[in-house]
């Protein structure tokens, strides 16, 4: 198995978790926050998708799907164009509202497709390429991709947890 195949499999698992976290949820459930200051399922999925879109596009030298495919306009959140949700206040979290899970999964799937297209062209050697010199030590492509995987899986797990809390409350 090539390293790119491992990465493709790992990003595929994020897709599965994203769909499982949001499928069948009402708009009300997507925006419910289990406690003051907590994040909603909609925000968590939007944020993890924005991080993947931003970070992979930057490393690959591609445009962000958010902007190039018009997702920013479809969401209409009233946030800055390049906002990824990092450091959002409670008021900013509240701005991430959607009418259905289809918008979230549509955007995620478009980002996933771009990510897979990029990963298919990778070689093991390419993972050592420096993609961010703002850190000490500088960040390699391999480290950046693992960072995105870790962040996305963490937030997908949080979304699944919030979904579980909502379902328990409804029973």
C-alpha cells in the first residue's frame, strides 16, 4: 500500500463520519448547542470542512472550493470570505446556520473530491516538501495532511457526540 492510499483511506473515513453526524438531522438539531458556548453540529462540520479546504488547497496550490465553486455564496453566512471558524466567538458560531444537512454534506463532498484528486498524485517523496515556513520547524506536506486529518476527525467526533446528546434528549 502506498502512502497516498493510506491518506485516501483516512480522508474517506472523515467523509463517512461527516455524513453519519448530520444525516437526518433537522435544521433545529443542526444548530442546537448542548450548553452555552458549545458548538453546534452545523458549525463543527462547516469548520472541519473549511479547515480541510483551506489547508489542502494551500498545500496543493489550488483554489479553495469555498470560493471557486460558490459555496460561500450558497451558505451566505455573513462572515469574512476566508473565515475558517478558527477562534470563533459564540456570536460567530451562531452565524453558521443552514436549512438542511444537504448543504453541509454537499460542501464537504466537494472538498473531499478536490482533496482526493490532489492525494492521488502524491508520492512518498512529496510529503517532505515544506508547505509552511511560519513555524519552527517548518511544516512539511506530510505533517500538514496529518494535522488536517487529526483536526477533522476530532471535530467529526464532537459532531457525533452532540448528535448523540440531542437524540438522547429527544427520547
